[in-house]
C-alpha cells in the first residue's frame, strides 16, 4: 500500500524521487495546489521567473549544462501557451525537460472554460510525448513515465497537463521504481556487423572526416570521440550543437562546418571519401545544397534515432545506437585489429597536408579597425581570459555565430545555444538555468541588442537568485543577421532591422540593481572584460561594435558548402 | 524515385492522444493519407490502424520510422512490402431502384455476390466487400442506375500466415 495523498502532493513527491532540486515556474489559479505543496517542500528550490517562456528556457539551460532533466511549471491557458516556444526550442535540440501545466477541472475540459487551452493538442508536434492526466490513479505512473521518456533514447521535452480536480483528488502514491513501456524501446547497443562495416570503410579511407553532432554531448561520448580521433588521426569538425564534443583547441579540430563553418571544415567535408557522422542529423544549415554535400564520401552515420538516418542524406553504413556505446564498440574493433597509431598517422599524411593548405589559405579571420570594436575580437579575448573554462550561452543571430567561430569550446556542455529552432531570447533565461545548475562556475550570455530584449524581464529573476551572470551585448544597433542577409541578397534594402528606440542597457542594469557598463573602443575591451569577469555580480556589458560587421565565411542558403563567401 | 502505394498495419496504445498524434504526424510532415481505418483489437489496450499512403521508397521509410518514433506506437508493419496479404474494403451504396432497373441490379448483385441490406420504395442499399478493384468495378456498373450515396470504409489488411513453414 502506498501512502494516500493528493495529486498535487504526488507531483512534489515524484520530483523528490527523481532527484529534482530546482524547478522554474510561475503560479496561477489552475496550478495553485501544486504551489501549495511546493511551499511545504523546502528541499525543492522554486525559481520564480517573470514570464513562463523564461521558465521553460531556464529549465532547458539547466538541462543542457548539467545533463539532468530540467523542470518548468506553469498555470493553464496563457501560462501554458507562454511555455510553447521554450518547449519547441528544447524539442528541436533534443533536450530533456518536463513541463507541468495546470488545467481546468476535468468536467470543464472542452467547455472553453476560463483559462482553458488544449495544451496537449498545441504541444503534440513539439514534445517527445505529452499527457493529459484524467484520473488520480494514473498520476504516479505518468510522472515516472514523463521523466523516463524525457531522459532516455533521444531525449526531449515531455509535458504533463494536470487538471485542478486531479491535483486535489486523493489517491495512493505508488511510485514505480522502474518503468517499462511496451511501445517505447530505444536501441542503445549497435549492431556489431555494422560496426565492423564502419571499421572496414575507415580502414580503406584515404580522406576521412569525423563529424561530431549534439548526440555526442547528450550521450556523454566526448572522451570516446577524442580517443577515436587521436587513435586514427582523423580531422574533426562539429555542428553547432556538437561544439565542445571535441576540444576546439585541439590540432585535429577544424571547427564548425556548414553555413558559417570554417573554409577548411567545409572543404574537408566536400573532398572526403569517408564521413563518420556521430549524433548529427544533417540539418540544412550543415549540408547546404544536399546533392553537393560530401559528394565523394561513403557515409557512416551513428544516431540513436532511426528516423534521423537516411532522412536528409544517403547513408552507406547506418548504425542505430547510443553514440557512446557505438564508439566504444568501434574502438574495441580498432584495438582488436591493432593497427598502431603510427600506421594511421602515415596513412592520412597526404590528407592532412591538403587540409593544412586549406587552413593556411583561409583561416578564420576578420579585419581590425582602430575606430570600432570588432565582435570577433571580443570573443577571442573572452576565450583567452576565461581559458575556455566558462559556460557560454548565446542568443541568436550574428552574436551566436561569432561565438561559435571564435570561442574554442573545450568541453561538452559549455556552449548553450538554440541550434534547431534558433530562438532569440533563449540565451539569457538559459543562462539563469545554467548558473543555477552550476553555482560557482562562470556563466556568460553573449547577446545581441535585439535578442536580449526578448526576455530582458528575467533580469529580475537573476537578481532574486543573486546570480553573477555576465551578459555581454554585442550591440550593432541592428537585427544584425537579418541585416547581413539583406546586405548580401536583398540589395541592401534594410527593411525593419533597425529599432528607432534602443534602451540604455547600462541604465536597465542599474534599474534592476545590477552593474551596467559600456565600451566603445577596442583598447577598452581587454581591461573591461578582465574587470567584469572578476566581479561577483550580475553585469551587463554593452559593447558597441562595428555596426555592419558580417559573419564570414558564409554559404548562401541552398548553395553548396564549397560556394562560400569569404571575408 | 518511383512512387508506390503502401498499406501499413499499425498497432497503437489505445490512448486518447494516439490517433491525433498519428494524424498530426502526417499533416505536419507533409505525408499523404489515402485512407485510414481504426478499430479495437482483441487486446482492448491496443487499437489497430490500417493506413494507406504513398510515396517513394525514401518517404515510405521516413513514414515508418516517424510512426515508430511515437511513444504510443507499438508496431508498424508495411504489409505491401511483406508481399503476401489480404486486403478488403467495404462500401454501402444507395442506388436508385426504379422498376425498370431492378432486374439489372439483381443481376449485378448476383454476379458479384453483393447483399441488398435495405429496401425502400425507390432505393436499395447494397453492401459490397472486396478489394479496391472490385469496389470500383461495382460502382462503375451501378453508376448508370443512379447512385445517390456511397460510404466506403477504407482498406483493411492482414498478412497471410506462411503456408509451408
Ligand atoms: C524569436 C525570433 N524571432 C525572429 C528571429 C529571426 N532572426 C534571426 S537572427 C535575428 C537578428 C537578431 O538580432 P540581434 O539579437 O541584435 O543579434 P545580431 O544578429 O545583431 O548579433 C532575427 C530577427 C529569430 N531567430 N527568433
Ligand atoms: Mg544586433
């Protein structure tokens, strides 16, 4: 016999069993019973945000930076719909969060009751799974299933919609220790035949490239990636989501590929004969024109989600498995065959020579200008000063791409960025989640002047929690990435990319009780960065940058990745 | 790549959202549904769904993988690919049955072994079961009499057991 308790209590008990220590949320009439239980549960720290979108992004940032499941709570109706962008953001990047929403009482569902919205209907295409709980008897199992589904297989967001009467109803709390869902059985172990085939391809390769995606981060396979890359002497390139999956400062790193990837990464992929892709899904920002993507390559694709394989590109050796286990097996085979490191070094010598030619021909670079701060310079300096040890969140746009290019992410879970959905306003609330999950670590949000205004209200949340986040606004006075497209492809017709009113970000910081600073000259960059990095306070640093600086290289949308516009 | 028709037999958890999720997957990802037939199975916790769709091999592969990705989907079988299967569809046809064409209707019913399941002074309702070709043929033959209404169930399909295992 389990203990008898209310549905609201069950929620809190389940959170405890799942090891949840921090939740992000915002109350309302339909979730008030859960809040009443949170009030009685000091072990769970509730972070009161200022907008439910902020709660969802914070839960997401917490999950991305810690690897644990993030939790967000909202009320019915507008509270629930406010989480939608956050849920979609987590879905596109396969991030495990559980969102709990209040709902009107079951007997009112379907009546257009006050603050009723069909949130399970709305979120069906943007959740890994969702539940509308109709009976108290089902609640313990659903809570267990929600966490299990969110975290296992290809992770993703799960929503639980909880009607008010179910929160108030009493039932027996039998929380399953383990759960088995007959219709949900992710494949973790690779097919050993496929692993052997992959090895044979690598053995025959003359110009291999190792492509690392976000799956490497979520499966915790960074050390296997490194071991494999070093053992076989493979050039490694990463997707945006894969950055940190292999050290960006490593000799074998070619940096990011794709639309704003490095020249040498895109050239290497375009000319490789074997592409080993792990936990990457061949998004159009990575492939460019699909027919011209790795046209000479046999492709080995490891992914836990079978539907990612053969979706966008034709794969020669599909391997459905957890990235970490698949790479472990592959390493076993490599060791069994036993060709020494020297052999591989020798084998790919010519290929590396070619890559070095590309690297020297067009390194990542920008033009300095004594009158303006260049954003790339800011990121470079930030990398130097933090030695790559910070957790860097980004907003979306040019700020995000400069960060991806110039900060050499050394470890997994140190870049927190909305890749798949490209959600402006993600970075700052995500940094709140990241800082909550990593107290004592340096957490920085690289922002744009547009993006930061999308969830700027969360400054109050960060101050409530005394979080010493550093917000660095790369302020170009533009919706810069859109402006760049207009410059390059729309005859410089700058439609709707300049705000008439730009707030004084220094004063905004001060209004919230944070520190605000502004710099405008290149020589101010280093000393000011040093200063703010040593402060144990929330700081907004407004960096006025060259207004029309672009992100290069750039592959125009739909073009082959070799058709790059260089600086 | 050439398009083909594909009949999928899908077992899903009998939960309220399951069907909506499947329908949403098809509309959201731009896949076609030619017909869809849903009913309970022997196990009341599972529903069975026969879904007819079309696409080239790559699209069909995606459809099957995307279906399997849904947490509520227990099993997906491409019966068309497995080859040996029985397909049936039923239609109810309300046809004008004036004195002068009743003879002809009877004859068609006899040849195709159709059932007249309702009779009114001026119309019959005819039940026809068979594969798609048979239904189409019957409809074409009855059309000259004056068809007032047709309701079709959509296809259901079942794999045959191997004859010599
Ligand atoms: C919510 C949302 N709305 C619109 C866009 C389209 N968009 C992509 S980048 C961008 C400009 C971002 O401007 P800013 O934050 O100033 O960054 P910058 O590119 O200038 O660094 C816009 C509007 C988006 N990604 N997300
Ligand atoms: Mg800007």
